[in-house]
């Protein structure tokens, strides 16, 4: 059989092409930092923080070195006792647990909702004990977790809520009160990552903390910079976790592009929805009507998990790359075996790991490429 070839090489993400469009502005930003030689805590860091805060509806932004440090710093700002429990989703990137574990806190998993992939509020409620010190919600793949229910649980039990917003920068959530809030600005602390492949990525590692509380913002700034209130005056044990001036300068350029990029991702997602909604045997991403979705990933689920790897292979042979986020649930990772969880304990997370597949989605994916991808998915289903 002669395989068709894609209209132009398809990538999961095309950062080189995205950056080529911004090349003059990126070069200028780099040149400026080079000439200023203010590589640590240069002016671009504060400027970027202010601009991102404004974009996120007037949130305080404390930049740091990466999204995992942001989670660590968020937890440090809560002053939890040793061994306190931190409730995290059973279906997430491992960094969410790692930060808690490294601080001597105990990650406690809660299963997720099968349709939205996000933390199930009922599972959070049943995971609460007198030792619970924090709840970390992850806005997986670009859509907010059930912030209405999670905020209520947080308030009722007096347990701080952290939002891991590495994948949903710019998403908003509408509460039943009518209030609309940006993801990351609802809980006590929000965190995000500027890892290159995130919706707002830099050209290396970067991250930030978000909060609407100015005292907490000051504390987070301090913790991220050796716990110092001013140079050589250390109030707390902190981290060396700063966003490089160079990355901040590049992020200022990329932030200007974020609204257009988000709209482009949403348009790609809408076209996938239209083409794939009626394909038997697969489910398109569920939309929570209260949340906008910034489509960090476009993740389909197969009804028959045993066919997932075959679909991935079929698409690979057609020149269509796909990814499995995430192939193994966190409780099945050897590093977290000490938590003592058994297979079958988080059935939704386990099922999702076997059944999900993320299709290429990025702002420069062309209609032609997308039609080729959806035809590829449809031709696999026709093989049944
Ligand atoms: C990427 C990511 C992180 C970690 O961010 P880094 O900047 O790579 O440390 C944390 N949580 C989630 C959900 C992520 O997707």
C-alpha cells in the first residue's frame, strides 16, 4: 500500500516557525539584555511580571526559575508542618507531586473526572483528613478544574488551594455568582511554567507564581530570591529560583502574541471537534461551559483502549505525530511507590492513561494539515 504524504511536515508544535515570525523583536530583546549585562533581576523581569499581571486581570506575578519551583515556592509560602498532606490529582504531570514530596510533605492522590480529566471534587472531599495542608488543582490540557466546587471545599475546610496553571495560562472560569476569574488567580496561590512548549513559553526554563494577595506576593518574591528582604538580609530560607532577565525580555515579546495564539489554538480545536465529533469509538475533549479552554493539548479518548496504540501507529505511518499525556499514572511511577498505592485505586486516571491521545495543535497548524490529520483518524476508524 502506498501511504499518502502530508501536505507539509506536521509537527506537534512548531516553535522554530513561531519564533521566525517574531525574529526581529526577539533579536532586539536579546541584544538589549546582552548590552545591559543585567542578567539577573534586570528591568525586564519586573516589566514582564507587571505585563503578565495586567493580562491576567490585575494579578500579582512573582517570576521564578521554572514551573516546578513555582509549586515548591507556593507550598513553602503556606508554612505547612512536616508531613502535612497535599491533595493532588491522580492524573497529572509528576511535578505536581514532586514539589510536595521534596518538601517532606505527603502527596495524597484524588481521582479525576473522566470527561474533563480534572480533579473530581468529591474525590478531594473524601481525601481530606486532619493532616491535609493544601489542595493542588491542575488545569489540565488548558481547561479549568471545577474551581467553583474546589474553592468552596477550600473555604469550608480552611485548606489553602493552589492552582497548577502550567497548561492553562489565559483561561478563565465563570462562577455561579457571575464573577469571571483568570485561571491561577482564584486560589491562594497559582503557579505557571514558561517551559518552551507551554502556551506561553520562553527559550529555556521559566516559571511564575500568581496571587491576588499583595502580602503573599511579597513573600513569594522573597522566597524565590534566597529569602532576602534586601540584599544580604535573609528573613527566611528560600531558593535561588529567579527568572533570567534574558527569558523575561523574550517573554515580553511572546506575551504580546499570546491572545492571538490562544485564539488560533481554539480555532484548531473547533475544527477538530467538527471533524471528529461523530467518529465512532472516540470521544472529543469535553468542554466545561463555565471555563474557557486554551487548548494546550487537544486530547481524544478511545472507547476501546486496546486500539489506542494502533491508532498512534497508524497516524505515525501517515506522518502525523501524536503524544500520550500521560502513559503512566503517577501512583504507578517507581519514585512514588513509597506512597503504597495499588493498581485499581484510581480507576479513572488509570483508564485515561491507557485511552488518551493528544493530536497536533499549535497556532501555525494549517487547515490543509489539519484536514490530513482528521482524514487519518477517520481512515483508521474505517478499518474496523
Ligand atoms: C510543565 C508542567 C509543570 C512543570 O513546569 P516546569 O517549568 O517544566 O518545571 C508542572 N505542572 C504541570 C501540570 C505542567 O504541565
